[in-house]
C-alpha cells in the first residue's frame, strides 16, 4: 500500500483525512508539525505527502522546500483555506505537485493522490531505466530487460554455439540483424566473416551474382570476376535478410547450395565448396506462403531449423523507455547537446504509443526530439505529432492496484462461479489440491462446505 503522510496541526482534520485515505487503500499516517514531518520523511518510507499550508511553526511552503531538497521524488499536495492564485503559484514554485483549496471533496484528494503517485512511479521508472542503461547497457549490443527479451537472450545463448540454420522472424524494425550478429559473435565462427545482404534490395539477376559470384564475361557489364557472398562468408556466417522476398527462380539454387555445400558462380563450369552458417530473417509468414505455393517447402524446412521470434516494441513494456534513454544519450553526445532525459509527460506518451515501426521508429523519434529540443529534458512538444496525439494510457494507475491476496481471492471466486461452486472442479482448474483450496476459502470467509 502506498504510504501517505498527512501533515496538519488541526488534529480533527488529520483524523478525517487519514480515515478516508485508509478506506481508499492507503497506509496513511499523521504528523502535526512540519518538523515532525521532516523527521518522518528522513527516517521512514513515504510515497506522498498531503500538507496544510498554514500551520504553527514551519509552513506548508517551507515544508515543500525541505522535502524537495531531501526527497525530490516524493510528491507533495498542499491544502489551504486561503486559496488564491498567488498562494498556488508559491506552492508550485516550492515544489508542490498539486494544490487543493478548502473546503474540498475527499474524492478530489483521492484523485490528486492517484495522479501524484502515478507521476512518482513513472519518474522512478525513468531514473531506474537510465541507470540501467549506463550500468548494464545490453546483451551483446541488444538493449532490453523485458521478460520476452530475456527469453530471447536465453535462446541466443543456447543456439549460438551450433551450426544449425536459424530463421529470425518479427516485424520490420525489431532488430533482426542485431540478433544475427549476436548469434555470430557468440558462435565458434566468431573469428570468421559476418556477411549480410537484403534479398529484397536487388533484382533477381543481380542478387544471383551477389550471392554466387560470376566469372568475367558471364553477362553484359561483367568486365571482371566477382567473388560471391557465399564464398566471402566461408568459415563464417551468411545473413540473408528478408529471405521471404527471395525470387522464386533463386529458391532452388539456394536450396542446392545449402544441401550440397557447394556453389557455382554465374558463367562458371566449376563448383566451389563453401563452409558457412546460414542465418535468415523475414517479417513475412513463410508457412502461409508455403501453403499458397509462393515459397518452396523444401527450402523453408532447410532454413527454419531453429526459429527465434522477436517481439514487437509495443509488447516489451519498460524496454521502450530503456531504448529511448539509450538513443537519447547517443544522439545528445553526437550533437553535443545537454539533453539528459524525458519529461514525465513525454515518457507517458512513449509508453502509450503502439510503435508500428518498432525500434527503428523509436530511434527516429528520439533523433528528431534531440535535434529540436531547447531544454535539458525532452518534452511533449519535441515529439512527433503522431506520438503527441496518443491519449489512451497504458501506464497503470497506482490507485487501481490491489493487494495480491485480494486478486487471488477474486480469481478463485470467479473460477468457483464458473463451475457452479464445484470445489473439486475448481481445484483442478486452479492447480490446487482440495485441502489448499479449503484452507484459502476459510481464510477469506467463503463457503467451505463439501460439494
């Protein structure tokens, strides 16, 4: 439960606010002077402060200033019966997060606290991610700490030492080439070459020449012999990006090269042995293409021995801010600008936005923001309009959280309702034995009678 410190020399007002906040789910505590509140903040864990403005001894304004100096991450809400614009400005300048004028509805205080704690949670997360970027920047140059990325890193560690053909799938802009390079660097072939080509970037005739090489005079403008990428990657790794766009005419030639471990340069009568590990990548659904007959099934099974799926950025949670801070530091250093972080509003928009262009789009947005930013923090006005305009928040409201025991109770009750109270069936669904289920029901004061 978030801990809220209520500071007021009016003891009856303190009692009223604490009672209301506790019913709301806060751990509310009282202090009856500014000095007492400063001591509590220095020695106890406090998430937010609600203080009266006019108190005997230290005023609410002075208390705000002391809190800002000692615990700047703790939001302060100031309450006063003498509401005026000047008073509000003074409170905000002193570091107050919000300002309420007596008389006020308790619901207004609850809403102000909910917003303040959500703001604090996001600030803490931004700071944590910034430190994490600097302390533990990457997994072999790949930024990410979300559960899906940690699972991906584990798969890279497991598959990198093998020579198995690997297919990396995921939306455009998710960083498939970075994963391919990580696989290469962690493999026994790391001292060999890493050669990459985008199969969608060249027409079929040129792509064949790039892959297999050609002899002098093999075709018009072939004025000299060319070593193909297969031969260049000998002893190392060949990365074929966008392999789903490989022309149909080249698919059997690639299949033969992989099966025979030999290639024949265009215009040559002799074959050349190759020793490569193939890593491919695509954003296309190859199994569907195989079903439709637009992709050879024998080639598909040859390249998809091990599959690594990259999650889209919108499914990576806090990685968005982690990557944003990484790119911000990079572009700020390049441009010699003193931009250090994101404002709370900008960070929230970054978490709200779905990032259809994934990491590549995020990088573009940060580069633009750093270029036009006029202050030391990137604000809403520095973001692309498409990011600014997002309104649906994906950041959970701190006030909406429930204790884990309550979440479990609600879920168990829902399962029981779905099986008409049959505890035997409910226990099977929940993965409990019946004794455990009965013990939990008894603790929660629910029906423990036999089926």
